C-alpha cells in the first residue's frame, strides 16, 4: 500500500531473481512499483532506493529492499520548464518475509 509518505505491506522472499539482478542482489525481498503523472506528457520519473533509476514509458520499477528500516524510496517527477516534484516514502512499515 502506497500512502502519503510511507509504503506498507509484505514483501515475499525471492530465492533467484537472476533474470533481473546479479550476484548477491539476485535473492531477497523485492518491491515493484508503477509511477506516472496522469494527463502530463514528457515527464521523467526517477526512483531512488540506492541508485537512481529512470522509468521507461511503462513506468514500472523493481528494486531490492535490503534494510527496510534504513532505506527510503524517493520519487522525482521532472519536466522541462517546471519545478521538480519530489516525494520520499518511508519503508519501515514493510514486512519482509525470510527465506
């Protein structure tokens, strides 16, 4: 559940997600998000957990959550000629299932 300033819910443990992640990052708890700005064209949306990731035209993102209590998700929507809109989401309310 994505709220005003926090994301909550349960993340299942994935043993092998090597199709998208490599090495030690290929297993763990992953979060999938979709972001868009309705009725606005040419918007760049960037999501940051560790490193910024610019979303493609589908607006989908998958990231690995290693430490829900210290990590946050930052979403930035930007468009030429307008001020950026930034939203930071707390993850401490997530439940991360173990192996």
